[in-house]
C-alpha cells in the first residue's frame, strides 16, 4: 500500500461508508416485511350555521416484498346540518316542501334558505393492489364501493407505471370507471319542474293530503338513475436533483347520466325580484373535464416544501385554478409542524343562474348551486406531528376554510338588491391521526 | 328586463394553457440529463418526500373539496363517489 | 431462528439474539420493556435479513446465485449494488489488498491451529480465480469470470451493525442504543446527560509475548463508548503454526499467502462500524507496519502483537 496516500485513506473510506449507509430505501426498512402498517384519522369539519361532517378513516397497507403492496381503506362519515338549496333569500318568509314530500320548512325574512334534512351516513371500502409485471414496470388495480341511503357508488381502476433512467423518470397511464346509482329521497324531481308547496290549496284532512301527494308525485320520477364516469390519467414524475422532484399529470374525465343534485332549487322571480315559484334544477346529462396538475417537492436539510398547481376546465364552462402549498418543518428528529395554504378560484358554469326571471323563457339547463358559480376559496392550516419511541406516530391538524362565492355579472333586480345573494361559507377543520 | 350576464373572455384561459405547456416542455427537455445516481437518494428516500406522503390527509381534504367545489381530482384517481356533489 | 429476548438492567434494557455466528446485543437506553421489545424485534429481523441475503454459507440467496453463475450475468438489487460499490471503493483505496474475490483461498488455507500449510501449486491454481478488477458490475447486474466467488464476510457483520443502528434511529429517534454484534459496535447517539455506555470487548491480554505463546489469552476489557462505531479485526485463535512460524488468517490476495508478522488484533474507533472494520482490516494487511500505518492515519486504535 502506498504510504504516500496515507492521510487520504481515512477520508476516502469515510466517503465510501457514507455512500453505502445513506443509499437507498432498503436501508430504511422501518417495518419488517409482512407487517401491516395502519394509518387512522378522525376529522371534524364544521361550517358556521351550516353543514358538519365527522369522518373516520382506517387505512391498512402491507408490503409483501418484491414491490407487491396491498392497501385497504375503510371510510365512515356522517353529515348533519343545513345546506343552501340555491333558492334566493327574500324580504318575506318563505315555505318549502321537504325533498321527501313529507313536511315543509319555513325560512325567515332576509335569511338564506337552507334545507336541514341533510343528514346521512356513508360507508366506503376500497382496495388497491400493486405488483411488478416486468423489470421497472408495475401495475396497480383498484376497486371501491360506497353506500349512503340514497346513493351507491362502485368503481374500479387499473394503471401501469414504468421507470426510466435509473428510476429518475416514471411514466404512468391509468383508467378508471365509476358507476353511481342515485335513489333520492322522494324520487328524482323532474328538471325545472315547479316545487309543490302546500299552502292550503289542496284542502284539509286526508283528502287534502292525498291531493298534495298526487301533485307532488307529478313532479317526480320514482326510479333510480345512474351516472357513469370514465377517467384517464397520464402522469410523469421526474427527479430533478438530490433535493427535488416534480410530477406532471394530465387527466381527462367524462361523465354521463343523471348529474343533477336532486335537492337543489332555483327561485323564479318577477321583475321586482320577488319569488313567484320554486323550480328544481336541471344540469346537462354529460360532462367532459380536462385537468393539468403540476407538483414539486423540495427537500431542505430540516424541511420539505410541497407546492402544486392544478388547472381544470370542462364543457360546463367551469374553469378553475388551485394552488396548494405546505411546508413540513422538522422541529427535531421526532416532531414537526406543517403550515398549509391553499388558494382556489373557479369560474361559473354556463348554465349557472343565481335565480331565474319569469319574463325570460326557461333555459334548458339551470342551477343556482353556488358550488357551480364563480367563487374563490382559501384554506390556511397547521399540522403538528410526533413520532414516539415505539415507532407509532400521532398528529393533529387544524384548518380554516373560507369560500367566497362571487357575482359573475348578474344584476340583483328589485328586492334582491338588498339581499346577500353570495354569502361566504366559513368552516373549521380539526383532525387527529394515529399511525402504527 | 333581461338578466345581463357578462361572460369572461376565453382568451385568458387559452393563454394560461399555452404557458402551462411551455413550462411542461421546459421540464421535460433534457430529461435524460436530470436526476441522481442511486447513491444520492438519501433525501429523496425520506418518507416525507414521497409523492403520496400524508395520503390519509390528502384523501380527507379531497373529499371536502370534491363536495364543496366545482372541480375535483387531477392528482390521481378519485376512487369512490358520494352523493355530495 | 428468529429468536430474541430482552433483559432488564437497572437503568437500561438489553435485547439479545444470535446471528452471524456471534452473540448480538442491543443496549437500549430505556426502562420500558414494550419499547425495547419493539426495537429488538425489528433489529433482529433486519440482522437475520442481512445474514440470509449475504451469507456465503447458504445456497438460496443472491451471493450463492452470483457464486454459481459460472461466467453468466446475475441480476442484482440496489442493496447488493451498494455493497459491491463499497467493496470496489475499498479495493481501490487499498491498492488491491482488500479483495472480496479472495475467499476462494480458504480452499487451500484452513486456519485451525494445525500445521497444514498448502504448497505453491495449490495456491497458484487458486490465484487464477482471484482479482476484483476482472469483475464487471453495474446497478443491474454482476458478471464474473467462471470460477470466481465473492465473500462478503469481511464487511457483512459491520454492515449489519450499521444497518441495525440506522433502523434503531428511525424506530426510536430520541433513544441512545448501542448495537454490538460480537465486538462490532455502533452507538446511535449519545445517551441523555452525556453519559457513555460500558461494553465488554474481548481483547488479547496485554502481556502476550510475541513468539512464545501459541494461544492468545483473551480478557474481557470494559470499554467506554459514547457515540460512533468500534470494530475489531483479529485472530480469535485462527492461525496456523508451521516450523515455529505463526501464519495469521489474513491473506494477501495478490500472493495468496497470509500476512506475516502482523498484529494479532486491531481495534478501531470511528464514526461508523463499517468504516472502523475496514480500517482494522487494512491495518492488519500492513503486517509489520500496522501500527505505523494507524498512527499516520490518525485514527483511534488499539493494537495487540
């Protein structure tokens, strides 16, 4: 051995050692193979005066070795509270029939009509299997089923991904099919039909009730209807350097079938903005969407930044931009905080109307659902996570979400000028998670 | 009286799409020169650098935004519908 | 085979199992048996995984596939590639003296304290199958000339120690854990309040004279270690005695013969066990100049002649 190289041997050896010990994911096995990894969470979402959601998730993953992975997930959520129906507020009290036809509710003057019969529990089960099919190529199969009392959804997906250039580039192509079957309470309302409200015109007693029911049923189609959705996804992931990777996705989605929300309404007003009658909404029976999504993740020494942008557009004319960013900052080896900021902006659907004017002919499609209107939304949040000595990890996340619907250029005629037709929706989110 | 609606111009949308594809092309150009050697994957191998890190949180958020907004998905498959939109 | 147990001491818990022909222990700075069990179970699983994957005594793992390839290409995974890259770096740093293809020489040399020194011809025949520079490998595969074999015994145990230490850091980022596989040691981090661990290491008795004693007396020496790694390379009574000359078990891969006049045992302290182990081996390969080499390298060492 050349003694002249002497001092450098320690350094060379140190470098070679660091390379060996830092390399690769396999040296980081935190769970032995054949162990299940569980991620659980419970989330509370509450809007001020409106909808509340409580949702629990249990996700179990097992690595069978050789890149074969199974994931199964169970989600249970319950929704309570009142949702905006789309009808406009008036300087007078208003009465509406419940979607089931059993009973009515009244809204006070200058108050936004909300339907509070919106209580539901949903259970969803999904499973995903990944396996390599040949060198550097993996295929993923997924299936899911979801059930609420008025809604059933089943779906399946298949995707394939392939690594190139020393796994620095990964290309993915996937297809999914989702079939939904809707059986709304009280049957499906006929699009743009007038809501039947019992204001005494049917007479009293049993005969009166029957007459109401008959009139109500005239506005209903009483069997289930379906919706089919096919999605195609093209994705590309690229490692830029030791600290950074990017992902770029393009997806195309087409849905057809019953796309209405059976519980949403429109107010038909006169020239003075006074409601003459209430109509059920009607949306087209197909929708084609395109979206482009770009995400970057950057590793600092003690932090990871994740920023993404999504642009989406569809043939309902809704165009949206979403910027989502979070920064995970490691306070120590075992805990971190993660602030989160999201900005969302969408333009209104071409059939969106805050209300309809009885002078105009009825359009073919119309909806006053503010979720199809112009709006911006902001989310700010903070998460704290802690890894315990036994390997388990827990976290708590608090977020504030505010939606600001906007007037897309409609005139507030008559009495509507004094109404708040685009109230903000404010929500708090609190989540606890536990992984083991 | 007619309902007056001002339609936003579609041009700015088209411009945005073009800018997007230019960024994409820039990202993909020279793909073969980008990347790391296998022994430089120490930071990339960390759990928090995985693209599906915080999958449960993301799934919960996507559910909220799917039911409260007009656009959904884009990141991966939606996987499971609900009657909330 | 996947047996492990824990024993509680007054201020720490010891997890132990038997792997790679050595007693393996983990000294864990906790008094919570659940935590210690969790760590020991996963550490043992990782140690067994590495042993099963890289042991040359098995015929169902990647090493046996490589050694039976008879000139054909064998596909390898990332971890194997990393180890081969490391072995390659060591080959270059040592100017060819550290060579993982030199294992075939064990067919000629059996270090059992006996008198059986092989003849020149046997050695020369085996030399034809040695030479890491004739091995071709990349991230996907390794191809060796027919008759070649690789032996990862020189780095396997230290690698396992470092991998297990790394695993312990991920499982218990706030705990100090000392991993000790038969004298190859790595500590994950300093104990709280800066105290050190006390570990017993077998070292040759200080007063062993050079030529008279055929059997080295080993004492258990208590070593204080706060952080980093420690590895020992030495005889452990593996030697040959012929015509009054002691042949150590460390072989020069270029000559096919043992290094003469080297120390019986070298112990090195370094940041990582793998690094310490390699340094100790390199020192032994220096023969007479071992101590001078270690002084020049400015490493912390103990050298026994």
